[in-house]
C-alpha cells in the first residue's frame, strides 16, 4: 500500500499485499486493511471478498498450514514466504469459502505469477490441486484433546489450554473458539457531550442495549461524520463496559490518571465523562507516537509522555488510576486474528512481569483511599486472576471492591467473554487502598 498512485482493482492482490504487510512487516490487519480498501478502486462486493480473504486467512492459518504441510514435500519453512501467503489464500478459498475449485486455483496461480514468478506459480498450482482433493478428516491429527481443538479451530495450543483452565467446560471452550473465528462488526461509541447515539443511528448504526452510547455498524466507520470529526470513536463494547464500571466510583473534583493510555480509546471516554461531571484527567503514554494519538481524541485533560513504571514525582498523587496494562491481547482475537500467531509463552512471561511493575508504580501514585482499576484485554489467568492474587498478597493495605455487575465472579472481578457477552475478553479488578497505612 506504499504506492498510493496505484489503485488496486483485484481483491486477491489487495488481500495478498495486506497479508504481506501483516506477516512480513508486523503490521496489524485491522489498521491497514481499511486504509487499503479506501485507497483501492474495488466495488462493494470485491471489498467484502477481500476482507474475508484477509481476516479469514489469518484466523484459519493454523488449519490451512496443516493442509499445506500434508500436500507439500517441503516444510513450511522451506516454502518462499510470499508463496506461502498465496497458498494460504488459495486454501482459504478452497476450504472455507464458496469459491469454485477451478476459480480458486486458477486465480491463485495468476496471483503467484504476479508476486513470486512463473516457476513458483507451477508449485502453487500443484499444491492447491492436491489440497483440493484432501478432506480435513483424512489428515493426521494429534491425539491430545487440547491439541486437537487447537488444530481444528486454528488456535495455538497454549491459548486453548488457557481457555480450558478458565472455563472448565469443553463445550464452552468450543463456543469461545468459534466466536474468535467469527467476524465482529465494528462497535462505535458516542462520546458524551460530543456526539449522541442518535446521531450514529441516523448514520445507519444499530443500537446496543442497554448502553446509551454504544452501537454497531456494518460499514466503514470513517463514513460517519462524528467518527471523522473525532466526536465519536470505534471501541469494543468490553472496553466501554470496564470504563463505565470504574466510573461508577466517580466523586466530584478527583484527580484521574490513565497510566497506559495509548492509543486513547478509554482515555477519550473518561475525558468526556469528566468534562461533563467535573474532575481532572492525566493520560500517560510511554510512546511519543501513541501519545499523539491520545491527544487527538481527549478533549478534556492533559497528555504526559513517561514510562508508567517511573512517573515523575512532580505529577503528584491521583485518586483514581486506570491501569489498562500491556498484555498478550488474546482477548481481541475476533478483531486482530494475527495476534494468536504472534504471541507465545515467553511473551506472556515478559508481560506479566511488566504488569506487576506497573501495578507497583500505581500504588506509589495513588492517594490514600484511592482506587486502581486493573484492566487487561486477556482471559489468561496469569494476566488476570493470578496477577491480582499476587498483588493482594504483597499489598495488605489494598482490598478488592466488587465490580457491580451480575457477571462478576465470586471474588468480585469481571471477566467478559466473546461467546457469552459479544465483547472482547476484557478483565477488570478494582483495588482500593486503605485511608492510611498502618
């Protein structure tokens, strides 16, 4: 998509170029695909086709690679990376879409000629023809249950295992895996005092009950004036809910801190609420680039650039601290399917250490009697329940405040789920410090 003068008119080529950016350059599909579609000359039907190719191929990558491995004498590592992307795209059309076999194979071979050359195109042709003749049930499969689920539903096994640990119910785990593999419509938020949900509904969005600010939208959010003018935003309902549950503890004239604010969705919602009700907000972000994004969406409050683990003393103390901690992000696999393949157990270990350090920093920044909202976009217990359990063991001057929601667990924490709640798997724990320490 770097060549903006070339308006792509081939949905398969556009899908390939987006996947190449995601796979080879570490981009995020949900950020670059909308831009690529906007810059293309594709009609609506072809845009929808390209969208399914990108997201579907990423979601089902594990399963597709199993087919490719079965059909090829070469290991996946021995296949040219661009040829592998073409093979995944072709396999997705053959096995997951209603594309006739001859069209899927022919168009994939033509795509291969364009992006990797004629000699590799003949290899792509041979592999896809073999894949077309294979049935998933015929392929060799692992015997261990979690590994079988991981292959069938195209998730890494460590993520499946974490779901089993949390849900302890195989049918629920399957429902969650299926939900992660289903497309999620964009969720919008009308920021209070800046836009109304009615304005979003008039633009074609559909209300989400019982929220007064949330709506879903089947089209491109950028087509809505309130989104373009940054009076409304795109934000998963789960993220909206955790802000609202934290804001239940609003009191007038308090100092609020968003410790890890980028890219700014939760800060924008808090900012709008505080502008309406009274109170100050400091939105902190370690990255200059992401801090700029935060400053574009908050209309009330200040933006600070610091490492959340070592905030300057002169910033003082805060009564309410939102710690939306960096995490594996496996709670958002519906919207960011590539995350499942990027994260691993070493990332989990590194991130839980970072989360612990940020929680420690938040305790130093908190006023006596203040509240920390610990939030992650994850359901992995190492990032959620175990993190809070460890924190409370080390900090006897803190207690949990039960989140006021019928879905809260026995400890009072809130874990949302895609298959139950239609949201990202957001986690919220509210932690209050005692008025004075010992």
